[in-house]
């Protein structure tokens, strides 16, 4: 799966995954942006790695959202 929004950035010959933290869960983080080294010089490998990181982050963020929903008071 290749698309325009792969969130990879090349810095000093190494690719990084870089993505802003969504506003609704930003309070759970100390920073507005997540940047993770993909530990590769290859763009092709970086694209594959970025897909894996995206899936992991989305799963993690979904769990945070569920926890936030569970803590919301029920208003009748």
C-alpha cells in the first residue's frame, strides 16, 4: 500500500516516521509530534516500516480513546 501520506522524512541519510499527535489525545503526550527512526537508508524499506508504525500508533490511540470514553460521566 503506497500513498502520498507515508509520513516519512529523510534526515542525515536515515528515514524517520514523523506524525502529529491528534488533538483529542494530545494531553497524553509531552509533545505535539512523534518522530521515530525507521533505521534505514532505503526509501522502500522506510515506506514499509512507516505502515507498520502507523498501524501500531492507530491501535494505541484507539485504546487511549476507549479509556477516555470510559472515564466520561454519563449524563441522563
